[in-house]
C-alpha cells in the first residue's frame, strides 16, 4: 500500500480526532469566509476605483503572487493538517501540530528569501519597483503567518475563534485602506503594507489562540505524513496556477499592466463567490474525512451529492444575472474606466462557475487517497495552456486570457470526476469478486 493510500485508510478508519467540534462550527466557518471574502472584495474594489489602471495592474499582479504562495502553503501544510489532523488521536495531536508549525516556519523563511532575491533583482534592473517588491514580500509572509493558525482552528472545529481573529485583522485592513484613500496616500505599495501589518496582527492573535494545541515535542511522523499527502496537493496547486493564472501574467506581458487590471477588475464582481470557494476548501476535506470515519464510503458519497445539489443552483443564480447585467454594473462601479469589459465578465462567469466546483471533487479525491490525480489533471491542462495560451492572448486579447482560465477549470472538473468514477467502479468490482 502506498504511503498516500495508507494515510487515506487511516483517516477513514479512525474516529473523529477532536472532542471540541461544536455544533456552530459550520455557521461560524461560513461567517468567517463571508468576512474574509468580503474584505478581499472591498480591498480590490477600493484599489481598482482609486488607482489608475496601470498601478492597479501592478497591485493585482502582486496579489496574484501572494495567492499563489498561499495556495502552495495550503497544499503542502494547511490542507494536510485539516485532513490528517482531523484523524489524529488527542494524545498525538499537539505534537503533530507542532511539527506542522515547524514546517510552516521553514516554508515562510523560504518565501522571504525568494522575496529578497526578487528585491535585489529589482534594485539592479527596475529600481522603481523595489518598494513594491519589499512590501509584497512582507505582506506574503505575514499572510502565511496568519493563515496557519486560522487553518488549525478549522481543523479543531473552532470556527468562531477564526471569525474573531479575522474580524480584528481583516476589519482593521479595511479601516487602514479607507484611511489611506481619505488622506490621498493609497498606492500599490501602501496597500500591500496595510495588508501585511494587519495580517501580522492576526498572526499574533492566532498563535495565542492555538497555544494549547502546540507542544515542545514533535511527532516524527507528521512531516512524512504531510509530505505524502501534501506533495500532490501542492503540485496540483502549482500546476493549476500554471494552467489558469499563467494567462493573467501572459496578458500583462503581451498587452501591458492595464490588461491585468481589466481581468482583476472584472473578477472583483465575483468576489462573493470566494465565500463559497474558501468555505468549501476550509471545511469540506475534514468534513468528508469525518463522515467516512463515522459512516463509511457511501455516506460520504451521499454528502458529496448533497453539496453539489446545494451548490450548483447558488452558482447559477449568481453568475447568470451578473453576466446579463455586466455593462451597467461595470459603469456603476468604475464609470468609464472598464466600460468595454462586459464580454470579459460573461467569460469570467463561466470560469468562476467551474472554479467553485473544484473544491468538491478535490476534497473527494483527497479523502480517497487519489490526490496525485489532481496534479496530473493540471499537468495535462498545462500541456495545452502553456503553448497555446500565448496564441489565445495574441489573437483575442483579454478575452482570450479568460477563455484559457475557463478551459483549465472545466478540464480539471471533468478529469477529476472521471478519476473518481473509475476508482469507485474498480472498488465495486473488487467487492463483487470477493463476494463471489
């Protein structure tokens, strides 16, 4: 049995890890995702409205880089903790979390080192961008430092504590950004510094909140188990970025920063869907693992079906009206700055519909021990997106970039579902053969 399948089997075999799981966890989890996604929406919207398109394009590129690092962190550190930690016995949980925290420190140090290298390169080639790269490095590391205790709180079912943390840090972020607008000092650099400072405050609060979940002794199996699962998740996240978000940077290189600004300004309209997206990524893996542990595979499949039946109507109810009213909404928010971007909104609606379905099938494959296929899906998509992405952007402009992103999201869903059904059919055949 491979290490990844052994971990999946152990998660399915064990009883739920924590006795702290509270009935209101789902409510607070949803409220927390609404808060963080709402702040992300306000932050990007304020920046898009206050900054000229070229500077906003630089800010959008910086945010995309932070999101990339954050998704790698999720793949290799926090999502394995959500899944494996949910199955750890109480006597081993603190040592496991401490070892995972040590991995987080190393990951953040590597991120900081890469940021400093980028700053040195900027100092030589583009000295005007040095303040931006420094602010980007600080904000990225601070964001990671806050995200780790937040995800630990989710593993423990303490959604209310995560909400309190974010109410202080993310709420403070909005206050600082609006203050910068009022005094006329909002720039891409100052916005990133505001994100970094408030995230650092959230990190300090988070460490206090999870202090009893840490110990000086380290679980020697933690890093091995996290790597066995997380290597595929992180690789899948990196490959997903290559197959989708690479178009964002291709557009910036070929068409200029204003193209990146246009893409991000239209994506802001779908910010509320991040509530759904991040909520699913935060609670679904641990939830499916616990359902499988308590009631078995079929109960877990039933829960997945219920998630789809609840999710699809919500996505359609949001995406279709937004696509139909794209022109008036753009004018209301940005006046004439992005008034010609209505077709981009329509294409982005298609992209986001399928993006918000990915966490469901992703969580399912994780719990089934098939996480490596998430990576393979993105590799196959990247084989198409990297060579043809340039042609799409050159021939169709910004619309071509969004079409490429949508293609990556659709292909990921189709491939992952095919892997799941093939695995499920094989298991049924094995059970039938054993019964005979």
